[in-house]
């Protein structure tokens, strides 16, 4: 997948188009991600030990990974990324196609 947990992304399509948020969960086998504040659904929950009142709760549902793009702070928009090998850390990092900003550098 081109995005992973804790990335800051922008949504490209659907009812939450142009919303930005952090990825809370990533499901690589299903190619889906859960983004903070996006695709909020209402779930009816029965009373349990953890939630004795039960009721209707709001939570984020997963969306397809192709509907999000990594958000670049330099470009201030969603961008595609390329892979680049970092020589000193000996690992692959993601780089913005437009400006060359390195996302995984830390």
C-alpha cells in the first residue's frame, strides 16, 4: 500500500471528499484504511460490561486506499509518491513526486 498508519492524508472521493486526517488503522489484505473523522458511521450497540448503557455510538469506518493521497506539507496538497533508497539508513523511503519532500526520513 502507498500509505500506512499515522500518515496524514487527504480524501479524493466520496461523501468526505477534500477532508484531511490521520490514518488510524491500515488493512493491507483488504487494501483499506481508517481515517480520523472520515466515513463516520453510527453503530447500535447492546449493553455490555464495558458499555453498560449501550446505545448508538459513532465510529470511523474503513475506506478504500485508492481514495486517499498522502498530504505533502511543502506542496500543501495530496501528492503521489515514489520510492527512493536512502544510502545512510539502507532502507526505502517515500518521496513526493512534485517537490522531493521525504516522508519517511526520521
